[in-house]
C-alpha cells in the first residue's frame, strides 16, 4: 500500500478489497465484472470504495464497493452491477 495525499494506493485489486473488507462471496463477482489488466487501484481516505483506473487513462473505469460495482459507460455516466445472494445483477454481469 502506497499513498499520496488523500488516497491509499494498492498493487492489486485483491489488496484493496482486503482493506475495504469486501465480503468473500462478492470477490469473485468483482473479478467477473472488473476485467484483468494493468491498472491503478486506490481507496480515497474516508471513502468506502476502490477506484480502478487503467494505466495511462484519465477516466476511472470502475468504482468497487462492498456490494456493487459502478462501471463507466460515458462522460460522467456509470451503470451499476449489484451483488445479490452471490450473483451479479445488472448490465455488466458475466
């Protein structure tokens, strides 16, 4: 975990999910929604989400929460995939 003012950075999504305390039953669902790839992962201090931004991009593509993921679909627009009873429900379920 590294840090800059106001953010805690992580090497992997799993490291960030450990700190955010994403329930174990939702972790496989997060990985199903958030594709593998080179990205930055951070948790803003005093916030309950993980920001995922592909390396070299300016846009945060995913906001990972304990029970859902918001996926970037357009300028200032995100769609939500929720985790309900061990299943991903929403437009980006896989």
